[in-house]
């Protein structure tokens, strides 16, 4: 009888019930840039509620490569175009009936107020209560001068601001005006970094990465933004509204202490049986996954976490059939040492240990 309690039938079932063989990395993550303007806490709630399947939160930046991958130049800005009660569009100053640019699926939207979208130079119909930047113009009796105001306001707030400070919300009379004035801008975007007492923390995960702007961190507030172009970090008042970045991945850290077999069964029990497009499994870790996995397991309550590594029939295998790229694992470990862990403190090392020990574990969703 095997000392670690694994029976032959169980090991056969282990492989037969595993996911389809996956040769490369099964770990993925992506940044999602949201152009709607929210305060920091609202942005955090938005990210966390965006998905019930994959874990999402305000962005954690782990490396310079992560930061370089962020594309933050895009923005919406209110203009003076709106939908009248009869369904036709008009400008607030009533001087023109020309729309200049095409719309983005206006027939599919029942909203009233219009933005111009930087990335594709199209009009977009949006909820008037959403917060965006806005374009004003002035004066009325000369060729229009357009001004992008990098403040977050609803359409009506922007309308009143433009009337008091300029002439009105912008009326774009030519495609040349659009191309000239709707241009690249520097603005702030929320990240998940914030100050908790005297300590800087990320909304989720652990990372030492910082790219502070000059004279930062300052005392402007306890939440941290990143600039759209240089991607430098700065402290901000948490109640200020900015666009924001969410981070979505397919890893699920379980902070319960279980044996390797119990961890395997726990992950597989997370599978929503009414959806056959994906399931949960103990994670396999490839060398290119180390940075991201390390930063996830730093949150664990145990020094190592179980992963889907198992010694079976004379070979080290991942239970999902992924490629085995760790030649330094022992060729013939003691029977009770045939399960794999990922260390949170030892440079993300993958190693073997006693299968009956209890620790946290890392699942992933596959679909």
C-alpha cells in the first residue's frame, strides 16, 4: 500500500479526468483599460464585479515589461452633439446640422449624449451621466478654437462649464478640425496601488514595482495613478475621477490548508457543471509563468502552495498534460515525496515534497 494514500485506481482517474493535454503555458492574464471615469474605490468595485469566472481587480504592475504593455492613450470626450426627442441629432449651439464624422452603432443605442472617440475619430452615443473629458469652443464670432478640458464631468456638467468658461460644448464643423484637435493627451489613469497607513499596497497581489514621477510619492492623496504617455506614478486624492486599468487572470489562490489530493479535488469541484467550456484544475507552471505566479502566491498563508505536479509511473507529470520543463527534479523520489509545490520565497522554485502535508494551493481555469 502506498504511504501517501494514493491508490492505483485514483491515479488512473487522476489522468483520465484531467483537462485536454496542453503543451505550453496555461496561465494567462491581461490588462483591461476602462475609459469611463470613476473614483478609486468605484474603479476597484467595477473591476471586481466585471467577472464571476476569472479573478479581476484594479491593476497590479509587476515589471517594467508589464508597464510597457499598457496602452492608455485612448479617451472619450463630450462634445455638443445630442439626440433630440424625435431621434435626430443636433448641436447645442444649433449653428450646424452636419455631423462631420460617422457614428459607432448609434442605431443600437438609446442613449442621448455624444462623445468623440480618440482612437478611431468616431462619434459614440453614451449615457449622459457618465464622466468623461470634454471639448469646449470659443469664441462664437471667429473661427472656432477648441479646447480639451481634462476634467471629469457628466455631459450636462460639461455643457454648463463650457458656457461659463468658453462659449459652448464643441461643435466640430469639419473633419480637419477633428483631426487637428482630437489628439494625443497626457492624463492620469488609476492603478491598484494605494497607501494603507504607512505602507504601499496593491488592490490584489504583491509587487515591489514602482515608477514614481519626479517628487513622488507626494502627499496629494493615498491612491496612485499612472500617466497615459510616460506611465509615471503619482499620488492622487482617491475621490478624483480617472479612467482605470483592471487586471484579469485565470489563477485562483485557495487559502485553505489541504493535502495534495484534497487540493486537486477541491480545484476540480470548482467546475460549474452547467458550463462545459471550461473547468478548474491545479495549475501547471512553466518557466515563463514564474513572475506572475510568484506575485500571486506571495499572498498565500503557507510558504509553498500545491501545484499540479505529480510523480507517476516513473515520471514527473503535470496533471493537465502540460510539458514538463524541470529536469532538476529527483528522478526517483521517495513514494511520499511525489507531489509538487511552488515556493513563494525561494525565487519561485518548483520542488517536490510530502503529499500528505497540508498547505494552500493554486488553481486555474481552463476553457
